[in-house]
C-alpha cells in the first residue's frame, strides 16, 4: 500500500470518475450521524496524539476530520480506500476540543464501503468472514473452539494446552449458561436465535453480507431461512 | 488573571487549581440528560423506560449527575469475549453476587450486542444494531430483571445506539415495527449499567468480607476506552478518587481492598485491542499493548498486576505478553479483571471460580505475594478435570465453589 504523504494535493485515484467519488461522499454525508460527529477542526492534533493507530500506521484522525470538513472528495475517497481499516475504534480521538468524533466518521465510511462492495474492503474483511458467520448465526462474536494454535500461534503454548483440555475445562465452569459450551460463548435459546435472524432479515443485514462475501451470504441466508421456516411450522 | 511574566504565579495558580479535586455542577453539564428525554418519550407512549429496581445505590458521573446502580434483581448481560475466552471473569462477577446473597439471573435468552462485530467490520447498520439492543432489553424486562452489562463494548455501544434511538423518530418507528414482529415491547433501561459500576458501588460492602490482605500489592489499572470515551457522561467519576480528573472505576474498588494504585504516563492510551485487529491483524495489537502499555508500566511502576474492567483489554494485555517475552521485551505483568481480584480478595477458589488457568501471563508470583497456596487449589482443579475426563464427574457446579476456600490472611 502506498504511504500517506502529508499535505499532498494530487488526486491518487484519477481513474475513478469524479461522479463516483462525489456519490460516495454524498452517501457518507447523508448519514444522519454525520452532523453529530463533525463540527469543524482546529488542526490542534489532540486526536492524533491520543490515537493508537497514528503511532503504527500512516493514519491520522485529524486528516479525516479535515478532509470531511473541506468536502475534499478526492481525499475522502483515498481515506475510504486506504485508511479506514487502520482505525482501532477506541474513540480516544473524542478528546477533540471541538467535539468531533473521527472514529464515528470512520464507522460511517466503513458502512458505506461495505454497502458499496468496495473491493479493498472485501479484501480486508476476507480473513474476518468466519467471525461474521459466528456472530450472525450463533449470536456470539467468538467461541472457545476458535482458539486454535494455527490461528493464535502468537498467544504462545497456552493455546495448545487449552486445545487439549477445552471440553473438560468448559465443563469445569460453575456458571450454568457457559458450562460445556464450546461452539459459542454461552448457551442461547433457539427461540432467541430465531429472533436474531428475524432482525438480520428485517433490517437488510443479510443482504449486506452479499457485498462482503457472496459465499458467506448464501450460507447464512439459506441456514437462517431454514431455521425461520422450521420455527413458523412449529408455531 | 493578571500575571507578572516570569514570576511563576500563573503556573502556581494552575498547579494549585490542579491540586484541588474536580467537582462538577450538573446544572452546567455540557450535554443533555438522556434519561429526561427517555421519560418524555415514555410519556408520549413511544417506549417503556425500565426503572432501576430497588434497592439501588447512587453514584456521581462525569458531569456531576447522579446515577442509580441496582444492588440486585439483575439480568446478567454476558460478554462474548469473557464467556468464550475468559470464563473466570464472568464466574467471578456472579460469584460475588452469590456471596452477598443477591437475586440475579443468568439468562440464555440473550445474544451478543454485536458491537464488537460492528466496530470490527462495519457490516451492519443502525437499525440492526438498535433492534439487537432492544431485543435484549425487552428480554430482561419481560423476565422481570434489570440488565447488568458485563462487556465494556456492549456498554459503550448501547449508549451510542440509545442516543440514536432517542434522537431519530424514523429509527424508533423502524425498531418498533421489528419489535412488534417479535411480539416484544420497545424498552430502554433508565440507566445503562456496567458490572464494574456495580463492583464500584458495592466496594465497601464487598470489602467487609475481604479475607486476603492486599495492602502490600501495587497495581496499575487500565480503564476501557468504550467505558469512558463513548458517551462520556455516563462514566463514574468521584472527586475523592484520582481527584475526579479520571474515571473512578477500578481504582475505587482496589483502594477499598487496600491495594495501592500507581499512576503511569500512558494511562489514557487504548490497550491496542482494535476489534478487527485482535482477530486478524494482531501485529498492531501486540505492538501497541507491549510498547505503550505493559513496558511503560514496567519501566515507571513495575506493578504486581494490571487490573482492567473489560473483555478486550484483558485479552490484549494478557495474551500479547507472550510474544513480547519471546522478543526479550520488558514484559511480565499478570492481568486480572476487577471482578477476579475482588473474588480472590474474598477467598474465591482461584481455579474453580477465578479460572486462572485461562490466563497466559504468569500469575504465580502474585499468588505467592498474596500468601495463596495456589498449587493446592490447582491440584484440586486438576482432579476435577480428570474426573470429568473419566466421566466420574459431570461438571464443576456452584455447590463445588460457593464457599470461600482460601485461608484468611487479613
């Protein structure tokens, strides 16, 4: 990925039509949270000094607030393509003396990037798909059986030890809703999951996944539809 | 303020002012009180406000407002990361309730808030996020219990979502349509309460039961970003704790237990969790956790432990240290949640309740310093595990671990 060059003026994506950049910017700006998150910018840099991502990436919450405030559609497009996934979403940037919320702006841009199936966003989220599967289908973000040595080698030998004992350790938890559960964080009622699936369909969240990962979308849609049909038959 | 250049009087005045505890007048709060808006919506028949049940305790929040913390009758809104990867965190919270004989429920009619996924991927939308929140809150309301949120991100996310729900009619209409379809009422709690606020409010009552002396222990704390940086006015501040300049959470309970809480220069920094990063781009997470948190604590304080109040912070600060050690970095601080340390202070079984075997950092030196013969309890737990493996024991239950076991050292 090309490094961020502070102060550069050049349009880094001249091959992308201006109308497309303006359309995406309008979609960001039309989000009703936009005016709650942006009030202008002093360029004081307090947000940058508090930002963990600014220490490790060519990333600046100040640039995001600036580009938005100036309605610099070229720069906003670059942010959408290159920067948004660096944000840690910790909201340390809300220290802003103007009450800006650059992290919140990033949330809005991410939603727009997902909705529009931006290829760079699809690439970034490729390794994350299994988590979307878990949270949408099981109603939990993570589960014990996700802790596998090949995925968490950097967590050390503990993971290997855990894998060997997972089933027994999960039975050795006194809290009833966790006890013995390995494929989710806690035991969730079937009725509750059916309600969750209803929410995903009713709010268009299932269709949204098509823009991230077609295969995942088909899998989620078919599984949830089957469960909803069964639940209707039971009623 | 008129000052003579170079006289230092201006600086002295600033220092004097900074030495005084921060006391804030709620009448001058820079933000609206969302609870008043909720009650207005309820009066218009738009939603139901779930009242904090009695008995409750009152605490002060950032702008001097009063917040009610329910003592009992709580619906334990569990955390994905705690339950999945740090079960002793959740067990400790519930064990404390059981010790105090408080009424609670451990629901299975609960889903994730899905906030972790939202902050990681953006693969959702406001209507879905709000409906998930309202479904969980309706489940608690219908069960007759008040939601106590275990996760810092759920707490922050729900507050953010509540703001949206209160301020946008079309969102309320959309979510009400979905709730109708689910045959559930549109309910929002009067207060959104994090478990660490319950621990904080209950700290003196809890400390009365302390059996382990912790007065020789020095700790650094890390308050979760999503606790005190999102919708900041709900976080607990106390002029008598950290002079009211920073949230009182964690520090209050540790001090009540006699622990010395030490300051360090990157106190305000994030832990490095990053939501998506912790799952699929951990080079950022562990670099930040090691260089901006753990190494700074080591260099400036060298504490006996770091104590947190959230899922992600625990995972990041605990699990990131292995790679730091492999690279000869200055790491080696055991991580605990406030609930786990509090349970230990009350004599909870270190493995059956606190589940210390799920931690990666070396907790043995701390146990030795506390005078806890951890090997004995580890042997007991290993025997449980072997019995379960052989089929001689089905599970560890509350009956196995309700009673405090650790010998009194206080």
